[in-house]
C-alpha cells in the first residue's frame, strides 16, 4: 500500500481577484466556455487577477474587456459583494497555477448591467482569448455550469445579487 503525501498548503495565500456577473436586459447572465478546459463542459463568468496597486472596480472592467470585448461604456456597475469570497483549488491544481504561489483565490465580485448588443461582444479582443464561446443563462443555473470547486462561490454571488438582477 502506497501513501501519497499531502502537500501542506497552509503557508500559501489567496490570489487577489475580481469577478463580474454581467447581466443583460432580460436578467440573464453571461457565461463563457474556457478554451483551456479539456475536462468537461464547464462555463464561467468573467474573472481574473487584480494587478499590483489596481483598484478592484478598474480590475473588473479590465477583465471584462479582456475576456469579452465589452467596453466600460457598455456596462453600468450596479452592485458589489459586501465581502470578498474565497475558494481553494483542488489538491491536483495547487502548485500548477499562478506560479504555485496561491492555494486559491479571494474574489471581489461586481454586478454589471450590459447595455450593449451581441455585436459588442468579442471573445478575441485580447490575445490569447480565454473563452471559445458564450451564452446567456438564467442566474439560477450559473452554479450548475461552473467547475465543482467554485460552485459555493457562484451560489453566494447569485444569492447576494438576486434582488438587483
């Protein structure tokens, strides 16, 4: 019987990050299918790291543009989570992402109302693109579409923004 040694991740922190729940006029949520996801049919909302010294709201608008092509003039920020939300990576991903420096992410989430049209979405606005396709879904289904280790965060985001969607 072989025993696998568990890595002690207690010394690792959380990567500062933002996420954007982009909703259209029908109250549907934008989700994209990641290009690099070979393990299943998982979809996620735009999200990404906060650069050193960057304001979280500015980071959210930058990430939204990088991942969707949607510019700041096509959205109105209408909400922000009261507290950052954390998730831990599964053991098999720790050490493989973000230079091995983090055990998960601490995310500040923003709710943004999309005032544009489908023509304003360009998944190839930034090189390399993160998403290969997108769709609009009911908020109640968002957590069902994400990788399992992020489901708790997505449920919390949907619950916190429910009255604003």
